[in-house]
């Protein structure tokens, strides 16, 4: 990868006739723009923004559907030295009041000069778009110069200038605006392109990931832009409705790279009827990268088992540990490893009671399996720290701290949060993990951890066991901690959906079997099991169980519970 | 569709007609809307681009069918 001064220079250097973005709407409707056409449209958007006196350093919020126009507006703002940020576009599933409140919080914090919306933006959502005194709200098509060839003044955008703001994952409105410089972004992309051996001419990315999250923005938009590589994208909602379209698009466009959260590795094979698998061909894919914390070996295996017969090669599934605060990736699994990310089996008892990884042979009773997120990218460092801040040796579990040449500058306008998050150059990720033989393993969020009788229990481990019971709907179990004031520790409470309503007539047997499974699997007792009818558990946008929403619902129905613990 | 919604909200005998507000009244939660949109595709034999559907488009059964006609495309 060439070394560029800023992201705009990187785009300018792309071969004009190479396809850049293909927006896939459905089988009959797709739009592809080349790099030259993308540049032309971005300049046109820049001109429009400059007509509204957007200048260097001004924040520009983009509230547009996941289409090419949103991307050209984003780059157009950067061409002026302004600082764009994508926010989530309202969709049919959002609760209007929550969306408005979230938007109000985020836009107020950014003190934006301009909020750009599309023509179809719902009027009833506009009431709470916070506009500071100078700010303007405009429709994306409001330019006199749209369609015309536009010349812009040559603007020197320095590497240390802010390039854009991306929002950390989290509930809308509570998200933190992560401010990133051109240099930080380019450093990250250089390391990532090197680790993945990206060839802009031969590689292409498939994406359904939203542009307002780091996976969608960095891996599936800015990385292709800087590496001069094609990206074929569809809207996240269209994918959730029809997950099979992922197979269709990769097959048709021969995509080589994709980034996915862990659940997608189960969601696609489960929601695509097996009799249609043979229509597709995944042989073009060379890296499908799981970016979740934690990476689940069972999910990856399910995807591989389903699709190895349609060309998915061994060693195509990979892992990465990524976060908005580091622009994107901290680690990446070895792209040349013939069988994908490393795995390690550890003594379950020692892991839970002492937070120590004592490797054992695969298949040892009571062993816990961890999948590596890979090795650190160049110029990235990780430390593992105990609760009291003591640095831990390899094989000990603690909070992951990160330092790199792509770390964020600050949380925009939030010096209080920045000071808490970065101490002496090290960013506290809030994730628990360990290192072993130069690999980083991520276990889960520190705030999700349940501490039961001095043992460290991860809710997802219990949920996986509960969901393996044939009476329980797969993926519809949530484990949480309930403080037991008599014992001074947390008890484990599980809420799970049964497959069919009639199963609720015999809950005693099911509950007993679940308890036995959990005790047998990880050696802890569940205090209370709430079996619920189908569709009871609160689901996230993508259809997986939402831990915090389910907890709230359970509390409402059972106010006697003092449920404490974690969010999603 | 109304039968499907009654099953979905788990209130047998609930009095829902094609103009009953579903989302704004809290009768169905937003997460159930993906289910409803898929059901709507089945009933209308149309493919509905989810990105073109707004919350208000799904608030009543009548609006849902109007939305399917407006933004949906006949399935092949």
C-alpha cells in the first residue's frame, strides 16, 4: 500500500475505471460506481456543503440510508477538511421516541455545522435533531451543482487533522463519538492491508454492515477506498430479512473478503433452506473474518460444516479483535494458517476459580475451548491487567489494555470519558482476555462477568449450554446475575424460550435437565430457571437474544427479583 | 394477517382490525416487525425492500398492505 498524506489523496490515486462501490438492492436493482465517478459525486457534494459555508474542522452529520450518496457526502465533507460522522438512519423497527432521544444526545454533543438528510427522511423524526445556532439541516439533493463537474480548491489536509468521527458500538444515544485523525486511520489500514495481503485489483469486499459502525465504516468502506478495492454492499435490514442474500452476492460478484459478527456465522446457515445451498458458490472467498468478542468456535464450525460443500475452503474463516477506538483492528488471525484461528482448551475449574489458563488436551472433561482473535498488528501493543492494575503474565485473564499508532485522539467533546479511558497512552478496553503464545484471546465484556461464590462465570457459556437442550429454542436463552443478599454473592438466573408452547405443561423435567446440563458443563448451579413461551425473549435487531432488554422484561414481570448485572 | 398478529401478540381474541394502531400503541414490539414484514411478503407475493419501510408504514394492517403495494416488487 502506498503511503498517502490523507484519505482524500488515497482516493485521488485510485484508478478511475475500476469499480468501487456496488449498491445491491435486489436481484434486479444494483448500482455500481467507478472510482472516477465516486470522486466526481464526492466533489459535487463537497461543493454543496461549501455553499452552506462548511469549513475545515466543522462537524457534518450524515443521516442517510445505506447507499452510495451517503458515502459520497461523507467523502465530500472530508474534501473540505470538515469532520463527517454517520448516524443510524431511522428504520421501520426503531421506536420513534428512543430514536429521537438518541439523536438529540449525539447531535448535541457533536455541535454539528450541518446535518445532511435524504429526501425520504421522516418528518416526525426531525423534531429532535439538535441544531446549534449556526447549524443547518439540508436535504442531500439540495445543491445547485449536483451533476456538474466540480473543481475544488486544492486544500491541504494535514495527517494530524481529524478525518472523521465514528461512534463506538452501543445503544444509540449513549454512543461515544470517537475522533480519528487521517494519520491514525492510514496507519491502521496499512497494517490491516499488510496482514490480509490485500490486492486492490483482485480483492473485493462483501458487506451488509452499517456504515455507522466500525466494521461497516472502516473495513467495508474506508479500507476499500484506500486500497482501491471494490465493495459490494447491501442494507443491513435487507440482509436481516433475507440472510441468504449474502451467499447470493458473494457467489455473483466473487467477493474475496467479508467481516461479520459471530452470530452471522449461525444466522446464515440456519435461515437459508439447505435445499438452496447448492445454488451458491463460496470458492472466491479467501477470508471471512469474525470480529466478535468472543469468537465462538461452534459458530464458525457450523458455517464451515454447512458451506464446505459449496466451495468454502478450509482456512477461510478468520478472526480479529477490533474496536472503534483503535480505528478498527488490534489483532488479525494468520491469513496463511491452513485451518483458521488457533484454539486452546483449558481446565474449566482453574479458569473459573483462578482466572488462569491451564492448557489441557482437546476432549478433556470439563475443558473450556477458546478461539484466538489472532496476533497483534504491527505497532499495536496489548497488556493484560488485573482489577488492581497489576500487569499479568501470559495465561492469566484480565482486562485488555491497548496502545497503538492508530489509537483515537479523544471522545469528541467528552474529556471526562477520554481521561477515564486512556491512561498514560493505554486504552482500557473493558474486555477481558489473555495472551498465549503471541495470540490474543478475548473472553467477553468485563461488565458481563458474573461472580458466583468466587468463580468467574460468563453468561454466554451458560446460555450456550441451556440452548443445547432440545426443548429450548436455539439462541433464545439469557443468563444473568441476581444478587443474593443472604449469601453476599450473585446467583445465576436463566430465562429461556421453549420451542413450542405445549412444552410449558412439563417444566419440572425440563428445568431439572437444564440444571444438570449446566452443572455438568461448567460446574455451577442455576438458582432459578424461567421457562417462557415462544417469542418471549427480547431480540436484538438481528434476531439474537438481547441480554439487557430481556433482563428489563423479566424484572417487570418478576419485580421480586433484584436483577443486577450486565448489558449487551 | 390479523390472525397472524393476534398469535404474535399472544392475546387470543384480541380485538384488532385493519386500522388498529399496533406499534404506536405498544401492542407489538419493534422486534416483531421483521416477522410481520416477512409475513407481509408471503401474503402479497411481493419482495419488500426493508430499507424503504418507515415505522409509520407498519403501524396498522391497512398501512402495511399499502406499503407492500407502494414499495414492494412482484416476486419472480
